């Protein structure tokens, strides 16, 4: 039995943070950072079944072209993804009344739709990027048994060597998105590459405001890294395309828990050209509709 201290459950039978009950969640889930974006996604639904909001976690479940889909907001950062992924998995794979694992495993399909900073000339403002592999600067997956089995260890080694990585930062990990889901959702019209999930928006992404980043050359080294995947030796080398703050945890925890997951982001800043679009909210609807059609 899983003790109450390890998996808190509310008096109404909902999981502690999300405030969702098992019947309120679909097997196909879109994750967004901004709670306000949930209504944008749900505006495409043909019907709405339920809506639940708790803290930054906003959920709407409905149907889109015959598919039952939930949209859940996570807030910002991999720490929030730890909460969201654990509780979504508990809703489908744990009997919350008995506090026991179910005999039959349910696989969720999760696509995170977000915004990001492009790092290459071929990722201009408005580009859609699908994260094939995600490098976690946050260290979250290092707290879980089995992380080596679901990570690209060769890429981790090559990246740390290229970056001259300081052990004071903690070990980065490389999570792998579900290949079938990438091929289905990214299709032939999204840039595919490596994403870095940072533990913050400013210093961890190499921004200079009042505090000075420890590694002056971090972004230059990131932009020049490339990697040939030994599992796909004939494919073009993967380059680091973007910074964001959640994809590594989504892909990594999903792999550990037996779910299918990926992240696709729209570029709203290009760190290479120093451009930024703060009025992006209306244009992200094209990416939302693509994902809804393909999930």
C-alpha cells in the first residue's frame, strides 16, 4: 500500500495538486505551461466534459474530432512536471481507494505545447521545433532509479566534454522523446533537434541582466554542438535548436513510467539574432491545431 504521505489524496478522491479524479482525465493529454492557454486549446474542442482548476494546474477535458483529450497546465519548470507527471500516472495506474498499483498498465500519450528560444539561424521567430532529445540542466531525473536505462548516455558524455561541464552544476541528463509520436506529430513540417531544458529563464539560459552568468561562453558552446545518433547513423547530425524549461522532465519521466511523450515549441525569441516576439499568443494557435489533429 502506498502511504498517504507518499501520495496525498484529497477528501473528494482527487489527487493532491491537480485536484483531478480518474474519470476526469483522458488517455491523450496536451500539456501547456500557461494556465490561460488551456482555454485556448479547449476552444477547438467540439464538446467540453469537465473543467478543474487548482493553483497553476488548470485542466479541461473534452472531445476533438471524436478523440477524447485533456489539456493540463503545468506552470513553469521541471519541478512542476515532477508533480504533474506523477499525479497523472497515479490517476490511471494506481487504485486510489486501495492505494495499490493496478494489475493492468495504462499508457498515456502526452504532447507538451510550449514556447522557446531558438538557438540557430534555421530556427527564426515562429518556427515549430520538435524535441527529439532533451538535455535536462535541472537534474530532476537523477533522483530516480533507472534514469540510465531511459537516457542517451553517449550524448550526455559528448555534451559534457564539449561544454567542459562543471560538476558544481550537477549532472545533465538526456531524455528521449517517443519516436513514433515524434514522427506522427512533427511529420515533415517541424524542425527536429535537441532541446535544452533549463532550471531558470535568466542565468541558466545565459542571459545577462544584473547578475553575470558563470560561463560567459555557454551559449556559444551550445550553438556549436552537434551529435550523430549511433542508432540513426545515416541521419543528419542533431544540433541544439532551442532553450525551454520542461521538455526533459516530460520525456524522461514518461519513459520511466511507461508513457509516450514529446514536446513541440514555437520559437518566440531567437538568441542568435537577439530577436523577441512578446505578442505571440495569437500565432501559437496554428501549432495547437496541428497537435490536436495529429495526437
